[in-house]
C-alpha cells in the first residue's frame, strides 16, 4: 500500500492470515486508521510497515482498535502523530511489536485494556509532559489479564512534575485487588525521570522480572496490590525497589545504587488498603531474599509511617555499603536470617554475619571462589531457586543474587537487546 486510504480499504477487507504492508514513507492521518477485523490464533491479521521504522504515521491521530478486533499484529511503524494508541476491552490476543512511539500529544501514549495482549520490542521515548508511556488497565471493575510486556526500550521521560510520569503503570489504585497475571520482563529503562516510579504496579498477582533500570530516578515500585513477584532485575545508579501491600516475593535482584536506598519497605499509612484506597499500604508478609544490594548507607530502608512492616522476612541477602546498611523503623516486625552485611554497621538485631562476601566485579558484582556466601543460605526459599544469571540453584543456596556456578555471564540490558531493531526472534 502506498496511501492511508488504500491501507484502510485493505484493513476493512482483511481475512485471517492476511498481511497488509504499508510502503516506506511519511503519511499524515487526519482520522483514525480503524482496525475492526479479526484473525485467528493460527492465522492472525498482520498490519506492518514494509521495513521496520520506515513508514511514519504523523498528523492528528493513528491506529485505532475497535472493541472485538482480536488476533491482530501491528508491526514496525514509526508513530509521530497526536492522540494515543489503545487496545480496548473485548479485543484479545493482539500484538503490538517493533513500534517506534514518540507521540505529539499528552496523556497516556499507549493503553492496553484487552486480555492476552503482547507488547514487545517497541521503543517509547522523549517526552516532557505529564502522562505515562504505557498503561495496562482493563474493565472498570477488573484488570486486563495475562498482558505480556517484554523487550521494550523506555527512554528519556523528562516530565519535571511531582507525579504522573511513569514509564509503565500496571493498574490504578482502584484496580489494586484485581488479579492481572501480567508479566513485565526483559525491558530496558533509561532516564526514567518523569516520576519516582519507573514501573508502578497497582494490581495483584504480577511478575516483574529480568528488567534493567539505569540512569533513572524512577524505582521499580509495587505501589498497590498483593502477591506479586519481583525477580532477577538489575537496577543501576539512582534506582531501587520499593514495595507496599501483602505477600510479595522480592528475590534474586541486583541493585547497585549511588543514591543510598536500594530496597525500601514502603511506608504504611494504613494497615490494609481497601479496594478504592489511594493511601500507602503497610507491607505484610513480604519476603525479601537472595538479593545483592551494593550502595553507601541505608541500602535496605523502612520508610516508616504509622503502620510498620509486619511479619516480613529479610533473608540471605548480600548487603554491602559504607554506612549503616539496614534502617528499619521501630515497631517493625521483620525476621532476619542468613544475611551477609559488610562495610558498615548492619542495622539488624540478628540474622546476619559481618564478613567480606568477596564480591568481584565482572560487569556486575558476583561471588568469587572462597566467598563465605557460598552454600551459606539458611531456611527454605524455593521461589529463589534461579539466580540472577538465570542459573538453577541446588543444594544449599549461595547467599545473594549470584550462585557461584560456571558460565554465569548475564549483564545489564543495552539498546542492542531491546526495541524495534533487535535481532532476537519472536
């Protein structure tokens, strides 16, 4: 296709298995490019740029999914138009892939409301206005189910206001009790400075794993919701992990912070949030285990608040810094066991050894041969059974995010690993 009118005509007639290509060039859309047809699981409809990044959509608007349009792949476009892009409730099993998104309007640039949406290998970049790059939501009284967000590059959100500039917002406060079952993995966040939360999770039962956040003030934050897993993420520079809510697992993460707080037991303004509360929920029964946190002081911190962390666990972490390592407010109920604290006062009443973990830096800090962390894990934490190099632990686990095994060579993600031009398949 060489015009938007021809593209729209082809989309309107599309049948399962069809692939519709738009030629390289710049196209101005004065009205929405409507996607109303559906493919099937084995024969999706594919709407694609002829070459990735070479067909640019500008003007006042862009693609628009109609409710019920399912099994559609939208691929390879450079989006420079106004308005936003959304997948509505009722549109399922769609894939948005290899898009270059830098819209000219405000608000939330991309919103995923449909179940089983895949959002992968896109770049969202360069904004200074309030609003999020990517929002996952769903019906008014539920969450979109099983949304998979992976191998994307979120870059340069420079909004300078106090709130409302997240890179990803997964839910909203009044959606916090709904189970989403989403997976956010293998994404790179750089200069995520539009909000103190680069990833803001406000729903339940999600997995946030294997992402890299670097050179950003935004943290990975479980802001609302319960029972999520934060695993194997790499956070470098000013970023860290903060959580509220109940029954989370924070395991096998690597945090090297230059701004003190690496892992934060979030402040509690209430004991347990109701379904519509916007207050900060006290952390209850959260397990923080087998992480490596390197910083200066307060590498593990409790914010305080009227409601202190309750029945939480800090176990088998390597904590290394130059000042006090753990600062938990009085009245917190935390079980400490198996931790290694090195470089400053531990700040824990028990459950630690002050010994040099013998970390060596090979891109990231890992254990060296002869480290006292080897085979030193205590207690049973089977959910930490894969270390941050994605290697299976066995026997007695090594303390920290790294299991001393041959072949461990994972590093932080770079632009070569994510985004529209990455050569990784699927």
